[in-house]
């Protein structure tokens, strides 16, 4: 079931959530339009996309019309398309809404986090699929990505991790349309959210697709107003 590696021509940015931890900052605008160092969080993604990406699908939800009005149908030579996620039932569900638009190999990024171009380019060089992860010395909760000796992902452990070291998913993926032939997997047993890490791992195993984890060189997770301040300082140094 292996597929010859080809350059990705499309990217999907998942930007449907409100970002409730941002408190009043997202009272009148979606989280992806919050600014760091003079640019919206969404622009931080659009500006680092590889040159091979000529089309971007943005999955919008909460106040999604604000994003469409801000960016329209094009951004620096890249075509922008929009898909609406009315039911916020997980990252896998958000991606699957774009299945009829996607073709071949594509990138997936979160609408609120900040990534580095070099990380995207390294992941694009993977055979098969890829997931960007970050080494964390003291994990509290989230998806702990377990790899084998070759860097292949063999398990993703959700829940509390009692401060143990691990690798957390950044939710930046290299995938292709074969993922849509597999079922969506809940983020955790009994959850009503379908997780993209869990869905991708199950699909890669069933379809015998290499699924490699790459350690990030710079990933800034944005979930609170304090994270915006940290991001500003980090980007200023860079």
C-alpha cells in the first residue's frame, strides 16, 4: 500500500474553534485572527507554506465569516477555499469535511499554533505520512506519541501523564487522501470528538503506510492570552 512520495500541492488549516481559554479576546473574533508580532495567527501559517502549496482549504466555524472577509479567495498567489464545521466534533471530523476538495498529498495545520517552515519541509521529505511532535520533559495531559527505533509511530496515549517525559503531537501532519477510506477514531474511549492523530495512526496501520514522527525545532502552542505574550517574545528573538 506504499505510495511514491510526491510534493504536496494543498494545505488544510483547521480554524473552526472559538478558543474559550482566550476569554474575552475571542468574544468578537475567531482565535485564528488574534495577532502576534503584527500578524494574525492565520497569517503566520500562510506565510511559511512551501512554494509547492498553491491551494489552502481553511475549515472555519466560530465567526468564520470574519476570516473569509479578511482574506477572501487568494493570499499571495495561493487560492483560498473555505469549509464550515458546524458541529465542533474533533480534528478528524474537521479534516473529513474537506475530503471532496483534497487530492493526493497534503499538509494539515492547526489554525492557532505557530510552526516553522523548516519543520514543514522536513516532514514533506518523509516517505508516507508524517506527524510533527515536540519533546516535553514534563507532560501533564494530551497525546503522548510513542515511536519505535525507526521513528515510526506505534501508539498515541491520551490522558494524564503524571509529569513524565514524552512527545506531544503538534497536530501538523503530512497525509494523503487514502485516510478518507478509513473510519474516524474517537480521541479517547467514549469521547464524542474524533481525533486526527488517532484516526491517522489507525489508518496508517490498516493501510500499511509508513507514519513517521519528526521532532519540531520550533512550535508555539497558543491556548491562552499568556501564550500570545510568550509567542511574541519567542518570535522577536527569532
